C-alpha cells in the first residue's frame, strides 16, 4: 500500500514539533494541539495506516493499545478513569489519515458520545 504522508508523519520524523509524552520503537504519543479534555494525548504507530481497518498487523494493534494504557498510567488517569477513542472514517470525524487513538481524561465524560 502506498504510504500517504500526514501531519503525524512529520511529527514522527521530527520535522515539526510536538509535545511527546511516550515513545517506543514502534509507537509515539504526543499531546493533541486542540485538547478536548484536561488530558488529551494521541497515540500512533510510527508506521502509517490510514485507519484502524487498514491496520493489518494485530501485534502492532496490541502495542497501540498498550501505548494508550501506558500513557494513561504515566499521566495519572487510572484511578479517575479515562477514555480511549479511535475515529475511523468521515462519519466518525476522522480528520488525519494516520491511525491514532485518543487518550482523554481529567474530566467526566458523557455516554453516548456526541
Ligand atoms: P481525528 O479527528 O480523530 O482524526 O483526530 C485528529 C486529531 O489530531 C485532532 O484532535 C487534532 O486536534 C489533532 N491534531 C492535528 N494536528 C495536530 C498536531 N500538529 N499536533 C497534535 N495534534 C494535532
């Protein structure tokens, strides 16, 4: 599959700045520039897949989730609770075509989501 570059690719390659909070060989996590909660971090695989459905590597998918949990732990969200969100496609509101999980915390969330 052709790799389509996005703003997250530029962050991963350190071409543009980001507030990085967690990194492994395969995963990067950085603060969202338009936070929707007191804690709002994006967790991404360094390899580019346009959405979760195209992510054909289950091990990497697991590492993405591990990254989310590690971020929640390191930012002190475990006791209060947190939300992990992956938007896929237009109706879900996905705007960046590089799969990413949002880790949100620090306030009460509603269900169902808007
Ligand atoms: P989504 O709408 O699920 O595709 O989420 C994309 C997220 O990326 C949004 O919450 C944006 O605020 C965030 N975002 C866009 N550009 C940047 C950037 N340069 N650094 C950090 N977050 C960004």
